[in-house]
C-alpha cells in the first residue's frame, strides 16, 4: 500500500511538472528589457498540421508580440515553400506588423528557405543565409495528375455531370484541352509576375532583367546567393551568417548594449495534426492539382 501511495505521488508530481513547463516555460526568467524576439517559421506554408505553418499561426504569434513589445524581431525561416495564397498573406502580415509597430525585422535562413520561404523573407529589413542554406527557387508551379489512360486500360469509365464546360478543369480523369492549358498558364504567369514584383520591390539594387535571370526556378546555396545578390539589398540575400550573427547584427543596428532573447515557436495540437493529415488525403483524392510556390531538388 505504501509503495502504491509513493508511486501515485511521484506520478502526480511528474504530471504537475509537465503541465507547469508546458504552460509557463516561455515565461521563465525572461526579462522584457531590450527584448529581441526570435520567431521560428518552419515547414510547408499553408497547412494546419505538424511541420507546417499558415497565416493564422503567424497572426497568433504577432498578437503575442504586440503584448511583449520587443525591440526587434528575427524570423528563423526554414521552409521549402507552399501555397501561393498563404505565402502572400504571411508576407503582407509581416509588412503590416513592421509598419504598425515601427520595428525592425531580420531573417535568418535555415537549411532550406526557398520559393515561398524566400518570398516571405522579402518582407524583412535584412536577410542572413548560412553558406549551405538552399534558397532561391523563385517561381510558381502547378502539377496536374492524369489517370485517363490508366482508367481506360482497367476499363473504368468516369461520368462527369457539370454545369459548364470548364467546371471540371484540371480533372485527373481527362486531358486538358489546349484552351484550358492556356488558362492555367495565364494564372501561373500572373502569380509569377507577382513574385517578381515582390523581389524587385525589396532587392532595390537588382535590375528587373537580373531578377528574371535569377528567377527561373534555380536553387542556390547561401554562399552563391550572396554573390549573386539574392541575400543582399544588392542581391538575393544581405549577409552570410548564422542565427546568432543575425541577432548580433540586429542588436548592433538597434544600438543596444545588452539584450534579452525570447523564442517563439508555432505550437500544433495533436488534433490539428490528425485533421491536417485527413484533410490532405481528402484533398489529394478530390483534387490532386494545386498551384504552389514550391522548392524541388529534382524533377
């Protein structure tokens, strides 16, 4: 009996400690004087499950930052890209937050910060890439799956009832008509021009012709992106450096002698993970095509 009571006490204590650290760990010993917020944006853009983030996730963190009132922000972006809509929303959220709070935002690129990840990095004041960061991949892609030939071989006939001739455009059960292909190409190139415009607006010393040459979907390591100017106001990124380098440079830029750092990470619930997985499976079955800012190592 005594052993059981002792075991119950230990289990209860562990539960209390777990809850305490889960709820209050971000507030332990964090001074608010000269606070620098490090915000981690990791995963695919535009989903709700694990290893992903969307505009609602970013908005929640920005609401916390409104209360914390940091002196500056470093976004640690590790993303291969994602949906066009959510990417653009996050880009605009960052821009609006900067203007509203008159605050400097730096970006530190992680292992991969390409395509949509690079797009949202454009909203910052300065971009740091590590030498082996994979970045660039500036462009838009839409992949369509077609099962028509396979279904014919198996002997399956799909009957589609539609209200207009374009209602099943992009269907995996039939080929695109030339007219439909043209329609999709117009959408893709309009979004591509939007991407080009964002880079042009934020890489002020790069000519449009240079940007277009660099924006054919190529992937660059951070060291090359810096030489090409993709990481710099005169190129694609500003500087080569780690997260610590970005924080140090921001501290110097803000003329702060000492700083306190607080990290913000997007927290996903177990339920969100399940819902995301289920939603993705249903989406693939219903409509396997999607327009995305996507990084691909190989075709």
